[in-house]
C-alpha cells in the first residue's frame, strides 16, 4: 500500500531537523570568500583550514577536557550516591523512607536557575568558584533526583528470590548491591550515564556562573564567547561548532540504540 | 556492622541526603533569607520587602515576564507537531528508524551550538533570507536577529525546533508501550489511519500529552537561558527584546552584583514553578492509578 502523504510529511520534518547540522558542516568546509559569494550551496573545493585553525589556534581542547572532567566527575559521583540510596529505598524498611523518596522526586522539577544565587554567594565565601569540585557537586546534585527515581523504580522490579538467596549466603547489603543488583542493572545505569552526561556537557547556565576562569571554561561557555569574537568569520565559527558538537554527534550515531532507549527513558525527567 | 542493624539503611541514604541538602535544601532556605536582605558580598542587613518592591516597580522586570509568557505560545504548536510526528513514526513506514534518528537529533545537539548556528543562518544577509528571496517570498525577508520586533519570535522558532524533539521522544515511547491488540483489531475492522489515531491512540495518550505540556511550561518559564544568552548576545538584545526572567536574575547576580534583588526574583519564580510542580505530581499520580 503506497501512501505518499505520510512519507512526504516525515521527509519534510526530517529535512527541517537536519538542515542546521548540514549548514554547519557544509559552511565549515567553505573558504571565507566562497561563503560570501554563495551561502547555501555545496563547497566547490572543500577547505580544512578552518578545522586546523580551530584545533591548533584556539583552546577548544582545553574546553573539552574541562567538560569531560565535569561529566566524568558528576556522573560517577551522582551514580554512586544514587545507587546506594536507591537500593535502601527500594529494598529496605526504615522510617522516613517514603518521605525521602517523595522529596527527592519533587526536586526533579526545581528550576536550576533558582539555586544560582545562594550557591554563588556560598561558593564566593568558601572559595569554590572556578573549581572542578565545586561545579561537580552542583551537577551531581542536579542530576541525582532523576537518577534515584529511575533506579528505585528499576530495583523494585528485581525478584525477591535473588535477595533471599544472597542473604542465605551471608552477603552484606553492600555486597548484594555490588555483586547482585548492579550487574542486573546495566540498562538503567547506561540510560543514566547518557542522560546525565548530556545534561552536564550541554549546560551553559551553571558553566558561565561557576566556571568563570579561562582555564576552567567548558565547551559550551567557550563557544558562547567564541562566536562573539569571530562574528564575521562564519565558516571558521561553524568549524568551531562542528568540533564542539562532534563528541555527542559521534556517540549518538555509534550508540544509537542505547541513546534512543536512554532518551526515551530519560524523557520523563 | 551487623547486617540487620537499624542504622544500615540510614548509612545508605546519608550521602544522597547530604548532597541534596547541600545543593537544594540549604540553597532554598538561604535564598528566601537573601531576598529580604540588602546583600553586599556574602550577607547584609535585613531590609524587609524592599527588594521585592524594587523589582516589581521596574519596567524591565515586567518586560521579562511578558517575554516568558509569550514563549508559552510555542507549547500548543509543539504538542500538535510532536503528536503528528510520533503518530507517523508509529506507523513504521519503510525507513522509519532513520527518520526517528534524525528527528531525535535536535535534542542531542547542545542548545548553545544550535543557537550559534541558527544565529548565522538567520542573519539579515544570511542563507535563510537568501533562500526566501530566491523563492520570491520577499515579505518574509526579515531582520530575524537584529530587529527588536522579530528577535523573540526567532527565539521561539528555535525553541520550537529543538523542544519538539522531546515531545516526539516522549509520545513515541508512550505509543510503543500501548497494548497493540486493540489497534490491530481496529486495523482489521478497516479503520483508516486518521480514524485509528483520533479514536484509539490519542485518547490513550492524554496523560503523556498533559505531562509534556506541563514540563514544557516549566521549560518556557525557567530553562531558556542558553537560547537567549546566545541569540541576544549575552544581554537579551537587541535592546531588551529577548530579556527573560533567567537572564534578569543572571544580570542582577553577576553583572550588577545585587544578590538580594536576584534572590527576590528567584523566590517569585520558584513559587510560580511550585504550582507547575504540583500539577506535574497530580498528573503522575493519576497515571499511576
């Protein structure tokens, strides 16, 4: 059965979703003169000069290293903290358990912007502005509520027999968590790594406030400054954007299945 | 320690409680305190409601509020487009997986990156206007970024472009979780696509549609900083045409060093978002029942 209309609608939507990325890549390969003359066509003779300039003459690697440190630090910290808490909430009885879970879940919806004033004042006071550890703490805190929510929901679906058997073997709770529960939870853990890494890597608000030092700038804060400086050199700017977008784009294309699953689970955030 | 000690669960949740108290708990308490003080540096004297009076008497604050309200117009458009695209993907037409990959893409790209790219595309002498005039659509050739009358609408277009992808992701994952027998039965009864979508699929998606509308409202109110920071050149420009509440807080805190004023605006923003958070919880509870 041929139905041209739904196909056409999907084609148009996909084209609109794809055009900015294509424009970015195509323009990055044009020379400045060619872009001035032709803003929409394909490059006649692709030039890699802008990429060379971006990679060697700008601090883009430094920015990426900073972003990577923040992503790694906050993802590891939030996962460790969330796994412990989610295990207790899902599998143990204690007073205040339900209140803690409700409160933690509610924090998912608190806009990060309302936290910047007190955190900025506190960090100025105790010297945590422009430090990795300060920013990692904030990011880990911001992503923890969703991590706890997802892990608790998952841990509750694990069969009780598993736990009974481990208890008979004399395992402690920490051993059960590490040897029994976590190996069975790779799918939700991967989802959390993807969703949380995307959040931290893509964030601009916290990055411009808490990492003001040039040496500590993240990719997103870097390019926000960058585009103002090279305002008229559009192919060069696009090469910068392409380099900044590359890590997530490549991860998305390579780990598509996990990304799609992660995004679909993470969408409740 | 013995495995049945009543302290064990508390040790497990202690790091989380500590982290959340540090980032959220203490911050929210201190935020309310600051909003009643004339903060210079790290603290200052109590001045009652004067921060609030100052903010509420300032035309720029109300302009920012109006702009955030204008952003809400994007929500219904987003819902309709995302719903249509999710239903189309759900049909599993040949090549639907490729379309899904492409349609999720805007949500994977970072806002600052696409904002920089779009800002160049929509320059007055940029490629968008070149294409529009080539198509003889000269009445649409606007100064998308540089004109104070148009800039916020351009920001809205950009938000629509990216956040619709989240809607597609959410709606599609709900559709995939639906019981297929009813849909199959309808298909065998000869119900057309439109009929199935309207009478069988959409009614079952009411919850997720409302959920998306509420989280989009939270976004429009309090998560558009990165869009306007790039499009408005860091200052909500041209002039104050793209000033929003978040940028107002940012300016008061970082540029003019008035944490008390920034805190007062944050408290008001938090109170409004509490209403939305309550709505979100009510929806989730109803979904679970």
